C-alpha cells in the first residue's frame, strides 16, 4: 500500500463542530417524534416503529440537503467556511442516520413476519415500468449504498491512497445519492402522506440546494474566465494593483486548467488552483503568515515554489509570471511541481 494510516487528530474545533451536529440531530428527531405523536399517538409497536422511521428519514434527508448547501455557501460568503472544515464528519453522521432509518424499515416488516413481502416488492419486475407503484425502496437502498461507500472512504488515508482527483470524483456521487433520495421521497412518502409539510420540505430542499449551486456557479463565472492571450500565448492577468494584496486572481487558459495568481506585497506568483489535499479552490483562499492558505482545510504553500513548509511534503505545479508593459502575464504551461517561479516587482 502506498499510503499510511494516520489516526484522526481531534481538536477543540472538531469537538465543538461534532457536538453541535449531534445535538442538532437529536433535537430534530425529538421534536419530529413529539409533534407527530401528539397529532397521531402510536397505539402499538408498529406505530412506534413507524414514528421512528419517519423521524429518522426526515432528519437524514434534511442533513443531506444541508451538507450539499455548505459548499456553495462557503463560496458565496467566506463566513461559512468553518462549516466546510469537518463536513465529512457531518456526512458520516448523516449516513448513520439514514442507516437507522433503513433498519427501522426492515424492523417494520420483521415484526409482522413479512420480510418476504419486502423482497417481493423489490423483485416484482413489472412494477419497475410504472411511475405510481414504482418500488421506491430500491431508490433509497441505492442512495444508502452510495453514502456507505462515501462514509467508508472519508478518511484521509483513502484520499492519499486514491489521489485527490480520483477521491473527489468518487465523492461527487453524493449528488447521485441526493437524486435517488429525491425520487425515493417523491415516489414513496409523498404518495401516502397528505400533510403540507412533506411537499414543503421536499420542494424547499430542492430549491435551496439547486438555487445555491446556481448562484455559486454564476459567481465563479463572474470572478474568472478564459483570459485574453498575449501575442506569444501568455495569459494577460492585469496590472499588479488589480490583484488584491494577500489574495489571488484566477485565470484560465482556453481549454486549460485554472491558475491562481497571488500577490503578496511586491511578490507575484502563480500556482495551480487545485489544492493538493482535496483539490480545493486554492485561489479562493488568501496568504496567511506569508503562505498561500487553502480556504477548505488550511493547507499551506510557499508562493515562490508551491511547496508546503516542512515537515509537510505537498507540492503544487507553478507557472512562470512576468511584468510586461506594466501588466502581469502568466505562461499557461505548468512547470514541474515545486519549481521556483515567483517574481518580485521593482
């Protein structure tokens, strides 16, 4: 194996984050069960199982929706970045909540001695051609399997073993899981529950998640794009003062990768916009204590050569920069990772 195992390092921020998430989960489930039981008191064991089934399902759906909102919120407003640091912990807890929901469904059938009926629902192939009557439970199972895979590979060991591009691509499966969950709800609970809160939660989650992603995407388009090319193929970035001090301007070569051009006082350097940790958007970060700092998890790199400070060993691709006629330009061809390329203005 080419990657080593490193135990999770707990700190106050992680403990507080996880405590708040766990507390929020219990409050949500407790309030849901209390209100539901007050309106329709369970009269037997099946009723209590159904109460837990609905409460944990609604909680897992809400948690998944909130998790998908964190990324675009952090890009729209950096005050949301603390929510991003330990988002994987949130995701693992959400999977466990969804797993509990699934276990209550199995218990519901088992108490009645009808586990065979559950298998029959999933293997009645003619129902798969229907809309109303589609075996919606299989959609929930598909979402649960995706979430299980993501939870099992959430540790940084798998990130190092698979590499950031592969790991990130696999974990984009959360959007497929969200789609399966949306269909699971639409073809399942919405066909049986007539309370207005069900479509409100369902529709509100869809609008919130999709709306935030669209807004964040439009913001990214407004902040960077294909840069104008100089006569020799270099990218025109702009005058030095147009790059905010301790920050970056992100430019893209036509059909090429995004490049983060940072200014630290009189020093100008260009690095790959992909952080070596999780391919986070490095150019959306800033320079802290002389080091380019990724906004996602705080990984840091020297501006002059893209190397993480010792004892860390991560390296980023760098790009040649120059000042020509008072304008900063960058060569779109990456240099080997760790190559010194920054310039100091006169």
